[in-house]
């Protein structure tokens, strides 16, 4: 992609505290993003609530804010620093969720702030369970039987139609947070309320469990010219 030259001040949203049981790759990715942007001559404004990371060293960005990762705090910093671009896709689920909130509320458009990297539509397609399933169906990719639920009764009805065991997958959550496998309605009643609470859009996917199937995972990177690895 060609270098963007009409903006100079870019905010990077960090991934917050490292949680036991979760990998720290997004902390590392955000750190590398700050370095790469500075090397390209951009002014980097970093906000992260975690002081125990190299990312919040004072020389990692031009301005470092160790503040609570709340939407109102991020908005205040953006206005104060006259941010022109937002890079949130290297801050894990934390960054993605804030990017969507800032976009959906109209804040980015109001203040002329450009979302860099993956656009809001792409984030939603990957994180919103219903949007992702619809995208797979559009390109004729086979999908495991599933359905979207926004309350416990819908979840129970969906599981009855699909058949147990089922997997509960909350939308917009990291590493399976709030989800689980339910073998029967009793298990489902235990899991779903937590999943709905963990999802920023109060949505869970109820999907037939294929635990025990052989899984082959592919990761692909493709650029605007169609080059792929």
C-alpha cells in the first residue's frame, strides 16, 4: 500500500493488562506498530492502561498515556492531541471494541479521524457472529449449523433445533471469553447469561459442537494486488 501522507498524528490503542491464561502477542504487536509508525515519520500517541510493558516506555511513542481504557478517556485524549488517524487493530480485542464504539457513535466521522488498517465494516464482519456467518454463506463456504441468540430462551430454542452438544460463542470477545460447550439445557442455562454479558452487542452464536473432529488451520495474508502467502 502507498504511504498515507495527509495525516501525521496517529493514535495506537494498546491491549490493556496482560491476563493469566491469555497470550501477550497483541502487546508485542502494538509495540512493533509504534516503532514502525515512528520510523515512517508519524507522530504516535499511545494509550494503554498497562505500565508493565515496554509499550508504555516513554521512548516508544511521542506521547504515552497510561490511563484507564474507557471510551470517554480515549475520546478526550484524541481531542486533546488532535489525532488524525486511529490504529486499533493491533490492540487485540480491546482495541477492536474501542474502534467499533468510536466508529458506531459517529465520533471518528465528527472529528475527521481516519480508521487505519482494517475498516469498521471488516472488523464487524470478522467479529459479529451473524455478519461472519452471512459472509461465509455469500462465498459458498460450508458452515456448521448455528444460529444467533440475544437472550436465554432464544439460545435454548436454537440448541433444541440444532441438537446437543452445542458451543456458545459470544460476539466481540477474546479467546472464547464467556463461551463454552453445553451438553444439555442445564449447561446452556449456566453458560449463556455470562456469554451475553461478555458480548458488547449482547449476542451469542449457538453452534453444533464438533469437538473431536480433525482441524486444519490456515492463515493467509493478502495485499491489494492479490499477492498472498
